C-alpha cells in the first residue's frame, strides 16, 4: 500500500484548498497522513477526509529557530512513517517540508506552487523571498505550478529548472466542487442567514469580495473604488474574510472605513461561500498576487459575473470582455469604472458569466482535477519502481 503525506502550513488550507484530495487517495487504497500546524479546523478536516493528522508547529512568519525545530520534527516523522510521496502546499510548508523530505531520503517530493509571495514584495524582501522559492524547488523532485502564468513566471525568473515543472490539467490546485457551488443545491436556512447578515435593500447591487482582508488582496483599492463610485448609494460591498493584523495589515484608515461605513458589510468568515455568491450581483477579486484563484472558479460555477485584477492566475481564467472584466492591478480609478460598468451593463456581464460557466464545467470540475492528481502520483510511483 503506497503511503502519501500531504502538508500545508495551517489546517484551514487542508480544509479549503485541498478538500477531498486526501479522502480520494484513501479511497484508492492508499495510506494518507495530513500534516499542518494545530488549529480548530483539525477535527473537522480529519472527520471529513477520514485520515489522521500530525501537528507540526509551523508559523507563517520568518521564525528561524521554530523553523529549524519544524524541519527536525518533520525528518523524524518521515523516518518513522517512510512515505512514498511527500506533497506540500503553501509557502512555509513547502520550504520546510521539501527540505526535511530531501534530508530524510524521501524519493518523491512534490510541491504545488499556488502563488509566489515575492511577486507582491519589493527590495530586499523580494530578493529574500525569491531565494526561499528557489530553495523550495531545489529540494523538490517535481514542482506543480497551478497555472500557466505561474509556470512562465518561474521559468522567466530562473527559479526552477523547467524539467521539474508539471501542470495538472488546465491548472488549479483542486478544481471546483460543481455539486456544492450549484444554485440548485443551496440550503434555504443558510441563504436566510446570509441574507440577514447582508440586509440588502430591495434594489441594492451586491458586490462581493472573498478572502483575507490584507493589503496584497487589493482591499484598500476596492474600498476606495467603491466609495468613489457613482453607485455607492445603490450598492453594498460585502467583504467575506477576516482582518489580519500580523501579516500585511490594511491601513488603520481603511479598517476604520470598513467598520463604520453603512454600505460596507464585513463578515469574518463562513463555510457557506456559495450562499453569499448566490445573493451577489458581482464578484470582485482585486488581489496583487495569486496562483490560480479558487474564488473565481466558485463564482463562475455559480454564474456570478467577475471583475478582477490583471495578474497571473486571474488572467489564466478571465479573458477581458469575454468571461469577465479585468482592470490594472492596484488601479482604483479603473476599478471604480469597472464597478460602474458592471452595474449599468448587467446583460453584458451576465453573458460573460455564462461564458465563464461553460469554461469551468469543461476544464475545472474537482472530480477531474483530483483524478489527474492521483494519476500523476501513480506515474511517479511507477517510475520510482523501475529505477530500483
């Protein structure tokens, strides 16, 4: 029985980014272990995936002593469990997991690349983060960029040898659950709860943004664009995500505006994203960096029109004035114009949403993506056996 270890920095990533992947491999007869830091989602993800979890005290910051301890703990775990494959996801888990797996002699070491922090950094921080990426990739036997744009970026920057790169299907780390993100499968009580939190007026245009409330998610520009738009009194901006004060926080002024403005609704988090999408007229994804954004897939599956920034990942899915609207990253003025266009040209936006829906159904069904991931595991196991 082959053994697979999947690693993310925090358990929320196992729950949201990799949902169903561990259970899928288990159903094929594999032994699977999940690894992340401890957290409240551990019990949920263990129950949902049906596999055991090992806690390693990862941090998301640069913490040299703790990071060295994590590498040591991972090496002990790998030597004890003797996995056939170690597969990491998220930056810190990728760096420490790939180093430890290499030192422990694990033959198949995969890192899924779903965004590069260095892309949104500047100066010495950018150089440091690029070095970290190179270190991660050098310790992996394969690197799986989850978009064509990321693949090209890695090659252009010389971060990794191209022979190590492989993309699953058309991209994405896990596709989209077309059964969950489906208007016909929504539960009435969750719709009512979401409606009560938004409290939309009868004619309000609902603009939704999903993700952490930090600077590099473009929240500052979105709030500015919304407040300066001609539609501010006819709309509501719903921010579905929690503030983060430790990493890349928003300016105090932006936070105060979000908390005080009657037309901005902030909701820490919900597992019922599909229900908020169902109540929305528009999804805005203004991020400064991405790998392959799941929320755009989810909006597309729900046939909600999309406005997004012109960054790698977003533009791997959205084509200007075909499957959505694209604005220059960090440009609040053009974003304001896009919001106003979406409000006025609803028929055109609905056609873009219909085009996006067809694209997603054809290429990004979660069942297809998970089958492709497992097929690549089998390919690597077979190749390893022939080299013994």
